[in-house]
C-alpha cells in the first residue's frame, strides 16, 4: 500500500512539473505548436479548464494555473500524509 501511495505522490509531482513547463511555454512564441507543446496541451488543458471555469482572469492575467498547481500540491501533501499512516 505504501508503494502505491509513493508512486501516486511522485506522479502528482511530475504532473505539477508538466503544468509549470506548459505555463512557461506560453511566454515563448509558437512553443505550444511544437510536438511537446501539443502533448502538454492534451495532458494539462483538461485539468486547467476546471479552474478557468471557476476563476475569471484579472485583466489580462490568468491566475487559474497558480491555483491549479496549489491544489495539486495540496493533494500531493495529503497523499504523503496518508502514506505516513501506513508506515
């Protein structure tokens, strides 16, 4: 059981890295049109879309990715705490 929890926590960590890379790619012109950008869009956009529906942009600033990463990190910490119960 502990192995599954550790793998799940690691996957959430990798997903948060993918989100950060995807967000940083928006600063580089035409970076999202590359094969990596298209792949990250398919992986990251469904998760980010949930937060974009709830959190409106502030002017031209979209803060929903920040909240999405924060929620993902909270989930990772919760899973790690759950893993402590099984040790």
